[in-house]
């Protein structure tokens, strides 16, 4: 494992920590999809030709599968944006507007 971690450290951005590199190594070993709010991890995994997604993708998937209502998705994203300044503002606003509109139609 240590060899793989050392090799990963050489292949990815210097901005990634050893724990970040460990996530990448383990995901590759397990052929897993990474789901993370950490953009550098997502980008690094994608750069390696692997599947990785962020928070907005997860919310979109929950909308598609109708696991949560528009009202719930709106509430989740609103809470997330209050503590996460790294998400793309325009994309968040688009979703919030859509989910707020969907909620209004059900009233």
C-alpha cells in the first residue's frame, strides 16, 4: 500500500494531502466511484480517467430518482450553501430557483 501511495503522490497535484491520495489509491483498487465535495480530489480522479462526482451531482441524482421532493432538495442545498462557499454560485441558484418553483406548484 505504501508503494501505491508514494506513486500516487508523484502523479497528482502537490495540493493533495496523504489522506487525499489514500482515498484515490483505495478508490482505484476497489474500482470505485468517488463522491466528494472536495474539488481537487474529484478533479484528480477524473484526470486519471475514473468516475467522480460532487455534491450537486448527488442532489441531481436524488431529484432524478425522486428520492427526495423538490422542497427537501431545496432545503438541503440551501443548508449546504450556507456552510460551503466553494460550490458554483450560479449552478446552485439555478437549482434553488427550480426546486423552489416546483414546491410552489404543489401548494
